[in-house]
C-alpha cells in the first residue's frame, strides 16, 4: 500500500503544500507574499494574515495537482519550527485540524532538517542523485548559516554556525542600503554576473573552529559605501555591478573556507548545499570548482527546492512515517533553532 504524505510549510512568508507518494513528488504549490517588498523585509503580522488567506487554497491545489483525494492521505507533515511564530501557528493549526478530521497521523518537521533532506526528493521520469551517509551539508539562508554533519535522515549534528548575522541576512542588508530592493539575494546575484569580483575588498572574519560571522563584513561594506557616497553621490549607480560581484565573492569565500576545513577534518567528500542562498550562482560555481579540485561528490538542489517549500517537509515526513515517528496533537510550534 502506498504511503502518501501531505506536507505543509508556513515558517516565514511563503505558504506551501506538497504531496509525496512513496518518496516521489506529485505536487509542490507555493504562494509567495509580495506585500513585504514595500517594507524592505518580512513584516510578521502581515505574513501570518496572508498565510490565513492562502493555506486552504494552496492545500486544495496541491491535492488537485497530485490527483490525490484527502481520504487517500497517510499522514500530514508540517513545519513546527523554527520560524516566525505567527506564521508557524497558521500551518501548525491547519495541519492538526486536517489530520484529526481525517483520523491520520501527524508528523512534525524541523524546517532546517527539511532543507537538508530536499536532496532526497525524487521525481518520476528523472534520475535524481542522492547523497550517501555520512555527508556534509552547508545550509545557508536568510536566517541560518550552518555546516551540518548528516549521519542519517534523523541524525544531524551542527559542526559550525554563524555567531551573529547569516550570509543571506548580510546580503539582504547590503542590498537594502544600496537601494537595490528586497529580497536582496536574487538582485545581488544578477548584478554580480556583470561585475568584477575583485574590484573591491571587504573584511573577512577570523572566527575559531567552524563557526561563521558576517556582521564584520556587513559593517565593512556599510562604512566603505558611506565614504564612497560622500565623494560621489551616484557611486552606487555607477558601480553597483562591481559592488555586487565583490560582495558575493567575499561571502562565498567565507562560506567555502570553513566548509573545506570541515571536509578535511572529518574526511568526507560527500558535500551538499541547501537553503535559499544555495540558489546563488557564485556559490554553485564554487561548489563545482571544489568538486574538481578536491574530489568532492557534490549535491546542489534544484532552484525550486532552495527556497522555503513544502516538498522538503513532505520528504522529511515520509522518512519519519516509515519509522512511525508521529507527534501528539498538543505539540506546540517553536520559533528558535533546535536540531
């Protein structure tokens, strides 16, 4: 008998639902929220209200595209955290009510674990490579920068993480002060393709062990930009491509330096990248170069699996279903990182 899992993701500003049957993705529907662009960042109250409007039609569309009736579902998996509490509560509450109404198990998923396990999503008609355990995963997003040792789908250990800003957060803030808009990641990525990555030099941190720091880079960028704008008010307009390319190159260098050390320290050549920043072309190219130079067996997710999506939640839910790892109806959401 097939195992069919509905996944629900509502940790930030994207409402998403997906259906997976026996590890194969049948549908993945995402409703984004453009309302935040005017504010230069996600407004939690607006995000939770939008989730309330989107959750029912998004789940309905996911089931429709999958060709699955709700009565055929084996379980409902949902993002329990971390994320914005108001946003999480919409998805958590819906998942609990939906599962109870159908009389099927409820499965809680750590959002960050979901990103890591996005590499295991299979699609009919496609040959999808998956990492072999153990492997390293560089998880980089707007809120997290971590190096994770993945021993099994349910055995992950953080080897290093940011002690302040995350990589995506630093890029977004630098983009904002340049007046380029929000979210800054895609904008910086596009501009960087046209610029010189060696045009400008920004500070790099010297953090012990495998931890990251991006606050120094952000501060260095902001102070340098202030000085340049003092001399030339149109500096950004004239040099935005070079600024973007240099900023991106610095962030990528910081990320890859610690990842190289981790791969050497743990003698692992199976290396993956996940999270929103994994869509960055500069980071993807750095992974390909490291694969050639160090003999890494690399895994780079499809662009559709880099941002927040329910496919990765359903995939994690599928693994947990096979182990009968269900959760009680009264399990609360959490906003802070746990793994």
